[in-house]
């Protein structure tokens, strides 16, 4: 019997990428014949039977109804890909989810590789190996890459050297394979019948001498039992070296896009003073002045004044209120007292003082009333154009003073209007505009006084720096204070720094965290800790074997083991920064009397006016050094099955039954700061004997025992098993223990690495995580012809499967209980089990000898699958004493497909497909174990957000009601007054994410239509294309606090919006009461989980062209051949909507990173073992979008940023190789990737400043691959 039934062995057209499920691969190096309507001639070989990816029906090689592409093993070898993800993302419509490029969040997903079709989410792409499901590598945690929970397969565990080909099927695979195939199916087919022995050695390096990668692989195969059996084994080791931003000049230059000082500083040339405001305003509105918010330019280089490795010094007295919260003798984190129920509800302290990184050092627009700006100053009024009038109208006396001030201003600058009357608000507005029109901005002042000290502007306008009196008589009147920017040196001494150099006041920006001086920037270098690729080591061993017991039965087995070790050699530490509003990471308050402070530093601080306390902002990098992080996984897989044929009703029936077991054990290690120990150690004092000790070890500090130190979250909600093994939810108070005090070692935080080794060990601790993923999978199928119709045999496939997936995620006890700077990381355990069955049919309505005009073939291909998933996790006894039963009872869902093909003429096949697919929620989404989380929410009711949203009027009405309900106003007018000035502090808050056992499956509705053309006059030429439309509904998403508030406050049913989305997100959060310092802001303790919410819609076309041109017709025998390939992907729409309505959807097609056009063209020459090829990838221009709409450009750029367009770009690769000798025992391949060393699409300055337009971080790279075969 000459038949191949390899499951899912499709060669969609041939070459690396083909236009659809056009033809199936049969024996090695052999292709099935093209379908024909005429009967097979006598003596001719009948078409070989295959199972194509996307269907389980065995039938002759054919042009199928499901579009897709293919990556061939030959091209993987020629392009020297060593990771399956790299090969797959070479297909224009395949993107990467988690990947080894970057840090994937540095945690559970470090180095993992997930494919993502159409950008719909890696969890909506089903990845198979040899047509069977593969155990997931994703962890049961919310803190995975992109928070993309699901059952993704880590492609790093697939042996790249053993891949025969990879089929990429877009939509339509759900009936054949079940859940998760919403976007499509990737089926990686391994070589399973090897003969002989082969070795491969591969080595690659970038043109800059870094980014090395290596692969050593060996494979062997042997037939036995007279050729009825074969066993094949393969082992490969891959190594990719890490690469960091500091290894590339573009990143190393620290190009930035700081806040523009000119935005809001454009004067209105048409301004005319009027009482009624008809003459306009003195300055053009910020949103209409044609000046972008952010700018990039040569010389705008980074660093930060706010945080340094050695420590930067700031003023304790700058905010003016720290003394209300901080004890006199205090040293530690600058937060409220966690033990104070008023200042820190729920034992959760708040950061007391932060500085924004986008603060302009020399502003270009009106500033807050400051120097000489007072209602009592009736001569010069103010030194600078004010942003608001001085004084208030809070009382009759204050109002009278303001009236006098207004009158003086009007009399000075618009005497014609001095007696014109007008309302109070009109006179106030006129006075403000007159001051703005006649007084300079700080930038204008700098232009007029180019020798003015920049520190005078910083000291007068930027709160937080140490200052002293400005003694320069030329500028002291306008700029009374001079900043004293200080940084510690590595040894702990203090040095004065030049904060900024403004070469041209008209152009040069300057902010607290950007465009600072080179002198100041020496204090930090974030690029050293920003990875471009992780270091990855992969050892993969594979065994595949089969034995034909008879012509009717073949047993087969697969086994594999993959060890993947991902390492970040350097990672950044969690600092204590004045730029961080998180309590545990806030700036340190230190005392001048600290025993570690040297005499030089103490004198420098005293000269700057420090008498007791000062603030230190430091990175804490010296606690860790390089701070490596490692995540490793061990993945096991085994398959045992039997397949074959038997005769039934005069027809040949195919069967296949198999059982699979997969397991992935992941572990990660790192090091973190112990928060309580850190708080104790920084409070260093001398005891009665003069020894440096921790204050807690002295009589003066003994009161800290049993209390929570400043800056530490004093209570966590955790889950622990009791003596009976029941999971119990409890509140864990985190307080100082006697053991912690006894072990305390004082720590020197001045300089870099000045603390002792024992102090470092005391305040840091190793941390770890583990994730166990297990899958048991059994499937069986029957397929074959049922009976003959006039158009051919009606073929069918029936199938069923059972799957059980189990996840268990745990961290060490310190991490689980929140003992580090990380939030408490919850454990999650649970399982789901799925039963599925269904069938497919292929009904040839017309074909063979039974045809009609323009209908040589007409086939209808329906299919349906029934899916039921249930699951469970350990019950939890909740805080209120009740029992939370974690069960998903499950219900039956349908997946179905209606497809068809029509061949009007022999060379042309038209095909279409409609599919309804699902993605079932996974264990994490159903049973996440109460994960604490923190965030700084964006409040829809804030003054900057209240006019935004889908329904601004509804949002405004709901925010008014919320203000009144909070007791902050009694009526609408009062609520409006409050909301107009409501600017949240930005403080981080904590809450809990839970799994949601009641989740519905995500639903996909997809349809495609396309054609494949294979003309008889050019038998090797093929062109095809398909339109693809995918609509995803009921997305499973974690409801962050921002989304919950938006859904609540934009709802017409506030304060209960369950009728909108099935759950009341208004109940997910509470606001702080009116008597709180941060009244109306969101309170700690939000509680939320996953919900079904939102839609995605993708509309695109994908077209491919393939041709092989033998040259012997032109140049005689043995002239070789040209091999041509093209792939054109056109994205029409990528729409996303937060609700279940696309009316207000945001468009992403054409936005930065989402080109509307992506093409690949490949041309190659082959002859007698030699090949050479060139690959050209091209992507169309993109532009910056705001809220899903293109930003409109203006003559002066635009209002958002000055770099909104990323030009189209091209990347070129070249390969050449030769297999030596008649039997090709030795082969060499040389590949050059990115031949022209293209790094950015736009200018380097703008691309790196905005992180937009960076197309390749590695640059030109070279790879040599050598093969030896016996």
C-alpha cells in the first residue's frame, strides 16, 4: 500500500511560505501530485493520502479550504534559525508574544517563546507538535509576560534542528483541534524517519563582536525488522549569549524625549485686553499651540537627577509637611506610619514626598505664583508670568485685597479698562492675562539674562533640592534661591554637580529626569541593566520510533526532554527613590548625625543649610552587584499510539489512537530586599559604648518591637494550609520580631558599596518560585470514505479526546508573605479536564466526471466539535469564615466550521471558510489564588480625565454623584468645584486579584475567502491569496483598577453596572473618606478578578507567490534553477474595544509597530548541491496614534510628540551554501542577517528617544553552519 498518513503533514504550497493548505507532503523529498478532475491513467500512481493541518480527514493531496503558510525545514537550515519562534515570526502575519528578546518581565516568563497569529494574543494560537497538543510552559501566575495567561507552548523546548516543517493555519482549526485555535493553529512537524547519522555545528556573531550563539546537534536513525520499523534519536545544545542596551551605541547615548518647555509657552500675537474675554488669552492653549508635549533632538541625553547609584541628596523641608508625619529622630523610608489607622488605613503606608521626572528645570510657560508675586505687591506684581493670580477670595478681606491687586494691574497695563467695571471673574481673568502678556516666562528671562545660573531657576521653581540664597544682585530679585544639587561619590563623600547645561535657551530642554548634564548623568546608567536578549542554554533530546505490526497497524512512540536555562546576568535593583511613589521604594530620610556620614559630607550638607534631616535617593544596586536572575525549565513529553487501516463496507477506514503525557517543571531564583530588615538597618546610630548599631538594638529604639516600620506594608492577605490541610485565607500582620532585631546589622547608604557584607546579607535574601504544569491527553479518530457520490467519495472523520491539565505555582515563604519589595505572590493550584468529540465531512458535490460549466469541482466541508471543560481547585476558607468552593462545573460548547471550495477551471481554486471557535479559560484565569497587586491608578474623575472616555457626559454625571456621596459637596455646583481641582497624588495602592470560576469561553467568529492559481503552462508557478476576518468576543481579561473604574464611571447604570457586562465593577473599589489627607482618591484594598470583557477584530489579506524556473531551457542541462517566493500581508483593521461594542473601538492598524503592509520576497539559485538566496523583508510606514486615532500633523509637528511617523523600512538577509560530494556527506551554510546593518527606520535620535522605529537591536550578524552526514 503506497500511502502516507502522517498526521498534519501539510506542505501548503512548498517553499518556506505557501499560499494555503494546497498540497500535502508525503515521503521525504516527494510531493503529492496536483489534484486533477480527470481519472488517474492506467498504471499511474494514485494520489497519496494524507491528513492536512486543520482537518482530520484523510484524502488525496489537495488544495484545502483553510488558508495558511509553511516554514520548511530547508529554509530553517538555510536561514540558520536556532529557535522555532524566530522561524515562525519570519512569516509576516506571525508575531511574538513572550520571547527571549528583552526580559519578559524578569520573572516566570523569562526567555520563554510564544507565537502569536495576527497579534490576537499568544493564548489564542494553538501550538501542536506532530499534530498533538503539547504541555504548556506558562505559569499559573498573573505576573507572566504581558499578563497573558493561557496554555501557551514554549517554543524554546522544540528541537530546531529536527523540524521538518511548520504549518501555520489561520482560523478554521478549531473543529479539528478544539479550544485555543481562535487565531489559528501552528503545527510543528518533526523528522521522524531518519537513516544514518548526522552532526551539525553552528556558530554566529554580530558585526560588533557580541551576541554570540552556538548550536551543536546530532541525529541518528536506523531501520529494523526488515524496514518495518525505525528508531530516530536526536540531541541538540543551543547557547545564545545575553545582549544589553549598553552594548549598542544608540541606547548607550541615552537619547530622550523630555517634556517640552515650549508647550504652553507660545504667546498669542492677536491677544487684545478685554473684559469679556473676546480678545483671547495671552498664551495659546497648550492643546493648540502646535508645540508637542515631548521632543527629541541631538544632545537631549538622559540620566536622572532623581536617583543615582551612589545616592542623590534632596531637602527634607521642601514639601513643608514632612514634620507632621515623621518623628524628630527618625531615619528610614519617608512614608506615613503604617501603625497609624488614620494616616495608613489597613496598615498600608503612603509615600510622603515624590518629585516628577518630567518637571522642567527652566519652564517656558507661566509658572505658579512665586517670587515677588503677592497681592501686596502693587508695583511690579510678580517676577514672572503667573499661572494663577496670587491670593484667594476665601474671605471678604482676601477678596478685597484681590480687588485692589486686580485694579492696580489693570491700571498699569490696560488703563483704558480701569473703570470699565465688569464682574469679579472678568476682572480676575483680565488681570491674569495682563500679567501673562507683560511679564516674562523663566525661559524668556533666561534669554534676556544668558549668564544667569541655572541653579537659580532650579532653586526657585523646582521644590525638593537643597537651596541657599542667591547672592547675584542681577538675578536675586527674580530668582531668590539657588539650588545646591549634591550627589554622593562612591566613597561616600559629597560632590556638587552641574544639574543642566542649557546651551541655547530657545531649544535646549532640561527636566529632572532627562536632558541633564553629562556630569549629573554619571550617577546612573540604566542601559547596563536593560536586556536586549537573555542568555539562554537549551539541551533537548528527542526519540521517535514506529513499528509496522502489519499492513493494518503501526505502533509509534515519541519521547522528548528539554532543559532550558534562561539567565539575566545583570538586573536592576529596586531603589529608594524620590521619583517613586511606592511606599516601600520611597526616598530615605536620614539624619546629619548618622554615624556613617563623613566629615566632608556633613560639612557640605551644613553649608547647604541642613541642620538635622535630609533625603537620600539611591538605586540600591550596591546591595546586589550584577544581581543575576535565572529561570530554568525541564519539559518532558511522551506519546504512545497506534494507527492503521481496516476495511469496512468495502472502503478503507483509517484509525489513529494515542495517549500523551507532558510535564513542565519551572524554577526561578533571584535575590530581593527584605523590607523590614532594610528599614531597621538604615536607621544606624551609636550606642552608649560608641558602637554603630541599629537603633532598634538600643533602649531608644526598643519600641519598634511588635510594630511595623515606616515604609513597610503592615498587613497582607495570604492563603495557608491549616493542620488539616485546608487552605485558609488570613490576615498576616507584618511586625518587627525579636529575632530580626537581634540579627540586625547597621547599613551605610552613603556612596556605593560602603555597607558591610553582613549588612548586605541581612537586608537581602534569595527568593525562588516553582511552577508545575502537567497534561494528560488522549485522542482517537476514524476517517475515510463513506460512500461514492457522482462528484467523488464522501469522506468523513470522527474524533474524540480527553485532556486533563494541572497547574501548581508556588513561591518561597518570604515572597508569599510579602516579606520583600515585591507584593505578596500568591500560590495557585488547580486543574481542568476537557472532553471533546465531533466530526468532519468533505462532500464533493461536483467533480471527477460529474461537472458543469465553470464547475470542475465543488466541495462542501462542514465540521462540528462539542467541548465541555470542568475544573476545580482546593476550597478556601475565606476571611469571613465561609468556604469558597472553587469549582467550574462546565457546560457544553460548540465549535463548528462551514467551508467549501470551487474550481471553475482546472488551474483556479476558490475557497472559503466560516468558523465559530472558542478559547476556554485556563487554570490561572479560573482559580488564581488571591494575588495581591499594587498600582498607581488613573482616576476617571480627575481633572485631566473627566472629559475623556466613551461617554464624557455620563462620566461627569457619575463623578458628581460620587463626590456628593463622599460628603465632599452637597450639590452639583460644589461637586464641579471639587472636580475642577481634583488631581490625585499618584500614590500606589494595593488590592487582590482572584480567579473567576464563572468565566465564559472566549468566542471567535472568523471567515475567509480566497483563491489559489496554478496555471498549466507554468507548472511550478503558484499564486494564492485569502481575505481573513476574525472577531473575538468575550475576551478574558484581568480587570485592572483603571479598567474597572472606567467601566463603572462610564456606565449609565452607575453605581451598579452588572447589567452592562455581567459583573459590577463599581464594587471593585472604594474611595477614601472626606477626612482623609487624600480624600476621594482610591483606597487600598480593591478586589477584582478576570472578566469576559471586550472585543478584538482583525481584517487582513495574505497572498503568496511561488515559482521554480529551470534554467536548462536557456542554458542547457545542469544549469540549475531559480526559486522565487513572495508573501504579502495587508492589515486593513485591528480594532479593540474595552466593551462588547465595536462602535467606539480603537484602531491599531498603521500605528507604531503595527504596519499595514508587511512583505517578504526571496530569490534563490540552486544547482547540484549549491544554493544562494537573498531575502528582502519590507514593512510600511507607521505613525503614532492617540486613543486609537492617527495624530494629525501640523506645520509645527503636532501636539503630542515631535516624531509621529516611522518611515517604511527594509531588512535584507543573504545565504549561501554547498553540499559536497555525490552523497552530500559534508555541507556548509553561511548566512548574513541584516546585510545593510539597519537598526532604525527613522533617525537614531528620534527612534531611540521615543523607542519607536527601532527595527533591529543586533545589527548585521554572521552565522556559519557545518553539517556532516553518514
